């Protein structure tokens, strides 16, 4: 289940490229799930997801939205790219991590063997927010510190570095949302961790 904001869901064509890469490499026993349907990315793909535009991790946690989605969808693996809107809104990194804590608890309440992939999110440089890039880097560093403390053998958390080698100028159209080149970079970042989670 891809979980996130508009980077994941609108249209989130990195998911289409990721799905195709799995298929092309013989990993066909996978079903992308979510309450949101696929949007056009130029070819047919399994595009269900939980990408909700404008959403903060803090809001998903405080409003208990994930709990309802999990009860309906019942995933085995969650891929989470969240925190962009939290950083943009100048939420404290520790508050975002606290939201992640609650979301992970809800994932494990849904399935105690949930495999959880958490992104170091892509760079952020929208107009009018010169501090956003630094905020994202601070959050990403906090994710790296937090994940091992929350991970366990039964329900491991894997950090996926979507930030590395992602050039915000050439790989986003507006300092936020990926271009085709950005989608390709994201798909490549997710592929190995997701393939390992599926096979494992």
C-alpha cells in the first residue's frame, strides 16, 4: 500500500514505473492496494494507493484516517512517503516523528507482521519557502535515527533513501512534484527495498 500525499497519489507515476519494473523483473505476485484509484500515466498498471493531496502526517495520525484505510484494504506492506506537507507547514520534526510512531502502531494493529518502508522524502523547494529544503533534510535525519528504535524482527521498518541523487531543479516541475525524470528516480529508489520485502 503506497501511503502519502500528492507526490504519491496525483498522479504518482513513479508507482506505475515501479509496478512495471517489478513485472519486468519477474515479480508478478504483487497487488498495489488502496482506496484511491490509478490516474493516467501512459500505460495500464496496478495503481491503487493511499496518496492524499495536501495531507500532513500529523493530520492523518490525529484524525485516525489510516486506521479506516487499513481496515478496508488490509495490506501486508506499507510504503510511506510522508512529511512533505509537514515540512512545508513548518511542523516540528519531532511532531512528524510522533505522528509516524502512531501510524506505525496502527499498521501493526492491522497486521502484526506488517513490513514498513519509510522514505527519506524527496527535496522540497517551492516558491516562497527558502527554508523548506533544510526542513526536509532535518526530518530525513530524524527518520534515520527513529526507524531502528521502532523496528522489530516481526515487523521491520526499512528506510528508503528517496532524497539521495534527487535534483529538485531538474526532477520536479514546481519544487515539489516529480517530473518524468523524478518519477524514474523514485521508482528506482523504491524498487530494491520493495522487491526484498515482497520476496522475504
